[in-house]
């Protein structure tokens, strides 16, 4: 998962939860931000794609078809300007990183990135330098995330005794592509045990004390709060004196993410109509032993670092509320612009894919970032939008892919 939050709406897939998570009795515990009522809009219909492959492992393998001209999308000038600024920041990584989606090569982005440095008309910039592509059936689903806040302390003290771990010194990242060309783009994490490379400790083992090589960068007041902050990937920690420090994703133990909300719903632990984030947190606190065991079924464990500057996404770059989205890098090149045409206005528009997330998997699956504060919480907490996604790629991309094994089609006029 990324460094960032995966705050899914109350019951949308029930794979994560939104909202500020604080210990019982905290002054703000009973005052969650109200969910923002969405303003409906009519999304553009996806383009019929006879090349769509439901089981495609990346964008190129999922079947591509040309989307509408960028100039026809009606880009909002203010939003386009913010997207242009975010795109400029992403250019270095776009040109440097291997694109797991199979859509682009680093050099493909050079012309657009060069033009971005001096562009004064953001709408014209995107219309001139990009074409759109629809991946698979194009049907998009978007949730929202934001920067949450929990109670904690840099030093251990009474009532603050849940460790917030930094990256363990014995956690090893392995780029499998260095061992075999067939494994390019794939990686694993683990540790060395004697002469063997084995999976890293899972959540239950870490919480039971098996891990001994990780620094403790702070102490949380509530294990449930810390659990959800790990799901979200980043947040602010408010100390007893009122000061705060921000922590962000540094690494993860390599284990698969499991959303506990769906587990609880499937087991009948959540009553119909009572599956919001607040309901899940209340149940976990009312049933601490069983709740601990359920949380441990999510074997994924996130390690943090203290952030001194702005909040960063998976590219290691600052993220922008209302502009940054988290996506699956196998289906959207990280750093690329994405146009969402959704059934609610606040999700519709031009975004930049600068983040990833453990629950954000597959084509056209998007998590929209809204920043911090009550307003961001209100929007992210109620975000559940459906519509169509178009990826903006450098002009000529589809023509090049048409001659390869991408399943791409000739761009539409």
C-alpha cells in the first residue's frame, strides 16, 4: 500500500473506512464531520471496447481503445492549472520510472514535460500534448481519502503505549526483475532467516513481539486508531500538549491487505444499515479481544516515518487535495493525468495519479485525495462515485502500441 490513506466510504466495498479515528472520551470523538451530500452529474458513457480483457494483468493487457479528444472534455481552467502544477512535479518520476502499465516509456513523456515547464495556458497544454485512452470497459469507481488525526505522543507515557514503528532494519525489498526478465515490474519483501529468504512477520507476529529490529517513532493512545491510520497510510498525531507531528508511509511488511469491514459484514457482525466507519470502530472497541483478532486477519502492517515537510504520495512527491488520486500502477502510469467523468460533480474533472493504495487495485479503480481538515473529511467520507475514466497519454502512444502486443486499437478521429 502507499504512504497514503485508503479512506473508502462507509460501506463501499467495506474494504476500508473513513473518518477521524480517536480514542473513546476524546473531545472530538463524538463530533465526526458530516458527510457531504453530493451534487449529481451525468457521466460520459464508456466507449464500447471489443478488445476489453477482464483478466488483464496491466493496462496494455486489459485492452485499449482511443477515448475522446482532450479538447472535447471541457477542462475547467482553474482545475487544469492545478493539474498542470502537479504534473510538472511528477515529470521527473514519469521519465525515470519503469511504467508497469505497459502504456508508456520514460522518453515518451519528454515532449510534454518540456512543454509543461513554460506552459501558460493549462487547457491548451493538455489538449495539445495528450490523447486519451480507455482501459478495458472504462467503467470507473472512485472513493476518497484525506489526512486523518489520532492521539499519540513522541514519548511513551501513561495512556500512550501502542508503538508506532518505523521501518525495520531487517526488512528487505527484492526486485525480481533483476533475476529474470519475465519478472520485470514485480517485487517482494521479506527477511533473511539463516540461509533462507522468508516472508516478513505478519500483523499478529509483530503485535506479539516477534519483530525486534524496528525503531519506535511514537506511541499511539488507541490500537484501533493506529490500525486505521495504517490503512490510511499517513496522518497527524496530536500530543497531550496540543502539538502535532505528521507521520507517513515508509514501508510495509509485504503481506497482502485484507479489508476487515467486509469480513465483519460477511460474518453478520455488522447489522444491515449499521456498517459505517463509526459502527465498525464502535464494534471493535466494544469487543476488544475479538476485534483484535479480526484486525489481525489483515496481515499487512505499515511502517511509518516522521514527515518534516508536506505530505507525500507514492512517488515521493507532495500531493494536492482535489487533484491527486491513488491508482493501481499496473493500470495507470504514476504521474499521468486522468480524466474522470462521474455521477457526482466533485469527482469529475482532471486528476493526476501520484499515489497508490493497498485496496486500490485493478483498472479504473480510483481513490481521490482531498487534503486535511473537516471539509476534506466530509467530502472523502461520503465519496462513492461511478462513471468513466480516460487516461491522458502522450500523443502517438496508441499508434505505437497498435503494432505491439497491447491489444490497442486505432485512435478514433
